C-alpha cells in the first residue's frame, strides 16, 4: 500500500502519531483555551503548541543520539523521549 514511497510501517505510525497529537491539541485548545503563555524553567514564554513543538524536536534529537550511541532497539530512546515530553509540558 505504501510501497510507492518506500515507507515502512514505523514511518507511517510516526506520521499518524503526529496527526493524532495535533488533533488532540486542537481539541484540547477548543475545550479549554490556553490563553496567556507561561514562563517556565528555560525562561521563555510558551504556549501549549510551543511545548508540543519543543517536545517533538527534543524527541527527534534524543532518538538520533540514541541511534548514534547505542543503535537499535530504540526502547531506551522512547523512554527518555516520554520523560522529556512530560518534563516539557510540566515545567517549560
């Protein structure tokens, strides 16, 4: 089904996750508007969307670092990425 782009199922799952994350953020913002940005431990004002972007960008670097240092499997990188995302949404 996805052979015309040489996609693998993990690649499809990644993009589905990004779509679900964006849809969840839209629903969350619609039901409970975030309004004013808040200042976190990094000293920058961030909104929910900013924190989602920071967490996704950080997770990408975490996975690349994990691949470079340890290779596969990526379970360790996944655990660190989830911890990073929780940190960003709580304290940033």
